């Protein structure tokens, strides 16, 4: 198996019923959320929003590791705006994603380098590698990381 895990650090466990009109509950009870289809004006969230939140949080952690490895201080107000599109293709449904990264006060080239390093180590980035189109924007510069 490619890149088999050598040591499990954490296992998330959820129980979901009803699909996009259902509910998801984590085994520890910390997540107990109503699910709704995208675009519906009602209580709840959808898998695309949860994926965007999870990926951006994970990517921020990977940026922190990249900064530490590069011996630089990641600005405390570093943020990521994640956008996940759900669309149709000729053979079903597909996701596309954009991560817009803001590292205020950091040199543009250094910020780009840290984003590239984070994209190589973030587990979410690895999971979507070569599976969906991904665009990463650092400040106003778009990194050509689609399908990489």
C-alpha cells in the first residue's frame, strides 16, 4: 500500500444517518450536527463545508510546521479562506477547491515557499492529490498546484 501509516495518531469515528438530509455524530459526542444539502436555507451544514473547514484547519497546521522547519515565525493572524465546489461531470459528481492563504507581513516568496511545503505535507492535500482540481492562492499570487 502506498504511504502506509506506520503509527496511528488519532482515529475519528462518526455515525451518520440520512445522508445529506440526516445527522452525523462523533463517537466522543463532540460533533453532533444536522446535515442539509448545499444551498438549502435551513439549520445544519453539508459535507462540503465540513471538508473546507477541516482542510483549512489542517493546512494551517502544516503551514506552522513548514514555518518551524524553515526557522521563521508564522504570523499569528495567518488565515485561510477555503472554497469547495460540488459540481457535475459527464460521469457523476466532482469536487474542486481553492485555498486562499493570507500571511500578513511575510515576504511574498517566503509565503509561497511555506504554502508549497504545507501542500506537500498536509494530509488533506495528499488525499486529494491528482483527484480534484486545487488552486492555492497566497496573498494575490496563485500557485499552479492544480492536480498536484
